[in-house]
């Protein structure tokens, strides 16, 4: 199974580099939302710093959601998805490699871009490690939960709105914990509890979500 996982991951990496727009669009959206917000509320640094935890996490959440509609669509359209379902290899392993590739080139890129945008909002430099750790724990959960919705709506021509309606309620705990840990860091409060909860949520999602994604794909292709 490790060979299948590696080959699938390499395949998805090559496909993503052939479609650079799918990689760039979420990052551009993330950067634009953060850059435009100070223009809307004013340049007052204390206000921006107070609002920065929620803004950073909402922008990251929406950027990940923007990239999810096409997660399985190209595979569905060219028939690859049906081959995954009927292949002798475990579908759970295949979808886990697919979601990992999505996170590496979307979620991880958002994490790497976030320090610069956080400094634009006045977040102190000594709070940046907390922000990075929270995003490293939270963005995989966003990708895995989002992939469940993408699997269920892949067969619909205009499934983007339905995808958002299905997934946004599931994102609420991640949003609360992610913004809460940064807010606690800004106030000088302990952050270990928030981070442990986020780590537990990530492990739970990593354990259960691939099975839900596989079930959703089987439903979508009618197997």
C-alpha cells in the first residue's frame, strides 16, 4: 500500500503542476482578502491586531473552500474516479494521497504565506509561531472535511454552493479553536489547551475522514 500511496502522490503532484491556476487562485484570494481589509476598516494598528485572529482564519478557511470544488472533478470527468473505485487497491489509500497532495500545494502554501500577511495586520512577531502551529494543525482538517463534501458533490454540475452549505458548519470548531489560540496568545494567556484540542481534532479527522470520502465517491459514481 505504501507503493500505491507514493505513486498516487507523485501523480497528483504532476497533475497540479500542469494546472498552476488551481494552485495560485487560493493564495491570491487569501492575500487579497487580508490586503483589502485594512482599507475597509482603517489603518488603526490596535484595531487590526484585535481583528487579525478571526480575519486570518476566515480568509484561510474560504481560500481552502475555494480550491475544493475541483478536487475530484477532473478525475470524475476523465473516468479516473471510476477506475479508483473498481481497482483492487484500497480507495481509502488513494483518496488520502489525493487530499495530502491538495494540502501540500494549498494548505501548506497558505501556512507559508500567513506570516507576511499577519505582520501586515499588526500581529506581533513573537506570536507568529503560534499562528503557524495553529494553521499547521487546522488546515489539514479543512482539507479533509472539505474533501468529504467534494466527494459527495463531484457529480453535480454546479455543486459549489451545495459544497459550501455542507462543509461550512463542520468548519466552525476549527475556526473557533484557530482564532481562539491566536487571541489567547495576544492576551498572554496559555495556548497549550487550544493547540491540544486542535491536534486531537486533526487526528480524529485524519482517522475517519478518508473512509467518509471513499464512501462519498462510491455514491457519486454509482458503485
